[in-house]
C-alpha cells in the first residue's frame, strides 16, 4: 500500500475551483489499486468542506499545515492555539496593520472589509457561507489551528516575527500573504503522523504540490512531485515535475509512478 498526499489549490483544482476529470479518475483508480489518498493542505478543516472535494472520496485530510488530521472521518490529531496565543497574535497584528484570518476546524474568523486590496477575502467569505464568522464573534471555545495575514505598506514584519516567533512558524508567500503555524507543525509533520498510523514504509509515501507551503512536504516524502506551474524553488526540490493542473498533472504523475 502507498500513501499519496495531494495539495488542493492549483494541484487538485485550479483557481476557479475546477477539478479536472482526469484528476478525479486518477484518485479513483489509485484507490482501486489499494493506495490511500489524502488531502494535505494549508487550508483549515473548515475551509475544505466542499461538495466537490467530498465527492473525491479521499481517505482523509491533513489540514491547517499538519495541525488537524482526520482519517476516514475520525480526528487523529489536533493542535490548537491557546487563548493567550490568539490574544497576543491579534494585538501584534493590529499594531502592525496586518489584516488577519483566524483558521479553525469549525469556522474561519475575519472581517472582509479589512482586506480592500485582496479579492480572495471576499471570495473566501462567500464560499465559506455559515462557516465564515466575524472576528468579534470569536469565543474562547472556538478551536483555532493557525492564521493567515496580509503584509501592508505599514507593516514591520521583523517586529511581527520577533514578537510571535516563540510559538509560531511563518510561511511567507511572495511578501504579501503570510501563514502563521504553531511551531513544529507543517504538511510534512502531518504526513508523517499518517504514515506512522498505517505503519507504511517511507519509500511508499508520495506527495504532490505547487507552492511554498508544500516545500517541507515535497522534501520529506520519498517521492516529492511538483505541479508543472508550481513555484520555481519547489520544482527544483522535487524528485519529479509533472504537467500543470491544466494539463492533467495529477493523472500523469500517477501514471509515471505506476500508482494507476
């Protein structure tokens, strides 16, 4: 049995949330061949609950950069930020003019008007539906795994890192969007917990992604695969570069490794 881990954005689906039929076929065939196929995403679990993803019939989800892991609907692992960590983070981000999205397993919390120059926020608010909540509705019982924020012209990012670096790691996306993840957690650590759960040899682990938050996953898998349109640094780190999400990249990668 092999374990296959797939990023979502620009790997499973494109920027319009369209999943190629070839990707659906590849996942189905891989499972028929006895492989286990997992989502492995930076998105929180609350931001993976879409019919199009559910219909893929995945064996589980590694969400929030390894902070939330489900196998066949059961939670295997969950890492949450403490109330004090959230409180401190919000204070620092507000002082450094960084609008934030708190990402949890049940809901995401943010104020869309804080992102006037980021159309993604409006799209996220609409797509999440009732799982999108305003920041002032956050309670101490709401589970938060991680958060993302935008760097603005008034942000001193070094100050942010100095203030929050004791308990958070950062993933900087092109100097604009930053993911803040509890220290020691990544897509790679989530992948390893799943591998240990199934007691699968390292050589049987495959990972596919396209962005910088896939780097550790790609480097930590026995077979790291980069999508053709992916980040140039990721392409250099991958064992194999497949075609883009627009050109049946998942299907071609699975064929290359004889997973289907």
